[in-house]
C-alpha cells in the first residue's frame, strides 16, 4: 500500500502528464519513425536503407514521395553532383511501383500508383539505394556529414534514428561522432549516440521533430582506410559537373594565345634600333621618364628617383632619422631655391603635389592611410605628367584586343548560366587580368619614343658596366667624380641599376675617405651617409605605396570539432504524401 506522500507525488505526475499532452501539438498524418541504415564501403560508396513508418489519416492518397538531393553547391558556387542508384522500394514488404523524377537538384521518388488510392492506415516503406561522392576528405581525416531525415518534410517525425556501419579495419579510437537536431543551422543536440561495436554507431533522437526539422549526423575517422578519388578523377568529375566553366577557361586559354601572338606581332613591327653604349642619358629627359619608357608605367622606384634627382639639384633636402632608426624614416623638405628656374613642367607638377599637404613630406615604416593615398597620388601625378611628353607617348591599347576580351567574358558568362545554372562576379576577374596585362605589354612605342628607348638602353650599358674599356663607346668617358656619381645616380635608381652604379665608385669612396675628403652630399642631412641608404630609401617608399595586408581563414567548421549544425552536409530532402 502506497503511503500518502507517494500518492500525492503520483497525482502531481499524472496531472503534469495530462497537461503536457493537452498543450502538445496533436498531429494527424505523421511519420511515426524514420530509421536509416548506412553502410560505408571501403570504396567510398554508401549503401543506404531508409525505413519509414508512415501514418496516413486522410483518404484519397496514392502513397508517399521521398526526395533526396544529388546536386550541391561546391567551392565558389560551383556545381557538385553525387551519383544515386535505387535498388528496391517496398511497402509493407511488397514491391511497389514508383516514378523517379529530377528537379531542382534532387531526385524524387513518387511511391505508389496514380491509379490506386490507398486507405488510411500505417504503412512501412523501405527505400534501398547506393550513392557515391558523399564523403568529405580532409588532410588528416575523412568525414560523413549526413542529413538523415531532411528538412523538407511538412510532417512531424516522432522518432528518428540512424545506424552507421564503417569498415572493420578503422581503429575505434579514431572515430568521432556528433549529432544535431532542429531546423536549418540549429545547434540543438537532442539525440543520443552509442558506439555499439568498434565500427558501428547508432544515433537516436530524444525529442519529436516538428515539420521542417531534421536529424543530421557527423562521423569522422582517421584517413587511409577509405579509397580517395585520384586527382585525375576529381578534375574529370569537376569538369563534368561544370561544363560551362570548362568552356569558360578554354575560351580564355584561346584568348591568352591570341594575346601572346598579338604582343609578338607588335614587337616585331617596333623596329628595334642598334643599341649603342653612351655616357649620358637621352637629351631633356628626367629619371622618371627614363624609368617609364623602360617599364611602360610609373613605379614607386621612379618617384623615389625623381625625389633624389631634385634633391641633388638643390630643390630638396632629405633628412634621415637618428642612426638607430635610419631605415625607418626620411623627411623631405623644400629649399629656398626658386622653382621658376631650371624646372620643366613635369618637375613643377611633381613638386607641387609632393608638398600639397604641408611643408615637408615623410617616408616611414608605418604610414597612415592618408599618407598611402598621398604616395599613390604622387604616382598618378608623375604618370600623367610623363604621358604628356611627346617622346614618352606609347601607342594605346588597341580596341582589337579589348573587344575579344569583352566578347569572351559575355559568352563565358552566358555559357555558365545556361549549362551550369550559376553566374559569379568572379567571372569578370580573368577578363580584367587580361586587359591589365595587355595594357602593360601591348602598347608599343611611337617612332620617336622607340629612338629614346634605344638611347636609354645604351646609357644603361654604361651605368652597369664597371670596366668601361670593354664598351665600344666613341669618345672619352667622363672622369669619375662625386658630381658625376650624383648626376647619374637618380637615372640608375629609375632603371634599377643603383647598386651597379654605386659599385663602380666603391674604390673611390674608400680613397676619398682615406684622403680625409669623404663623400658628404649637401642634399642629405644625417650623421653619416652611405650609398646603401638610397636603396633603403627606395624600398621604404615602395612599401609606403603598398596596401596594408589583411589576413583571414578560409576553413569551414566540421562536425569533428563541434562546428556542425542541423541540415549541414549531404543527404537531406523530405518525405510526404501525394
């Protein structure tokens, strides 16, 4: 006989149960149970058997439908398709007719006959199929992320479960498992996991799954026990899944071939002259112009060379920070020398831009964003000024190349849209890259510019050759003096030859130091000057123009480390009546 306190407790429990049943949703047609047996073969193929206990309370239905996704979104929105082959479908242990359709990336089985109406009742459906390309392979482990029930069922599932059978040779201690329940991206874990055998795992929900909720499981194990697809297989399958993208790249390969042929043709018609070594740069040219004609664009090194040139000529001074910080900061100030005399249009525009923000211009290791913008503005100013010089003009990028690039880009986008079903803004990148390359290499020299370029190449031979006797130059070479070193130093910097030019004067620097008459440039302010400082100056300025780097991670979470969620991975779909 129960004691009164126990009778009272039993009464409370009964009342709570009745209240729970009263307020819980009551579903008519529903899925009583959904169990999936999944065998992972060593080949990587999955053998899946779905047992669905379906309770139909309505009249006029033919059976159920069961959909399974076979097309997924791959990296950067590309297509990734899996292979599925149905073996048998039964209802209450008997074969049943079914119709298989494909739409929106999923295979749907309409189980039953359109000519037969089934009465209300409980039905046991078994769907047995095999599928490939469902596993995900990582550097140290393999993983199955599987949406057991799918999230597209408009009916509740009273109980969902799954059994995973792995190859027996996989070490039990390397197997990790997790499970998630609820709507899409839910991190609820209302499921139990049991490793009943060294290679068998069982998952079971502890709560009812409401409409559009599901059970998703993650199982991972040490790599090396499942056969991974070869690189050739992966490339072939990727191309098969994305034929439009394949044609996209083939079209651009043809365009690259066309670009190479066009560049070679333009170079063939440029009429290169004979390069004659010379002791001086082309007449009325600045270091920036020489660098531009050499590289076909203005680079940060050309800006640094132009600054040094104006300093040597008395318009600027360059001050280095204290000896322990020499490589970290340089300060450029203008002198009292008037700009009205001795400067051409290019140099005047450059100085105006250089001091547009104040009386001095600093170059240092950690520039602010506004200082980076100012450095970029100097490059644009110099580029514009150089391009206005007659001999600096290059033949513009011809429309005969731009039109094929634009046409190929449009055609490639249409192909991907029609064949692959997706379009990405990334498709514009290859066209932009090709136009950028063409802008650098396709423009040829005008006849006047070609002559100046040949003279620059001849002058470069003198700058980089220590033994002048080896050069067949008509005339007497100039005497190496500090003034000569300074005069041509900016040109050497603009042409990337400052180290070779400085090396020619290295013995003289030592000689001048020994004779108590060391080289001390008046335009440089600091405790000690060394030609190596100019290299640091150039590199530091180049770094000023570079954007601040950003870092990020492209790795996505997996179930092995607790990063999964409901609806993640492969599998999925839904079940209902029709």
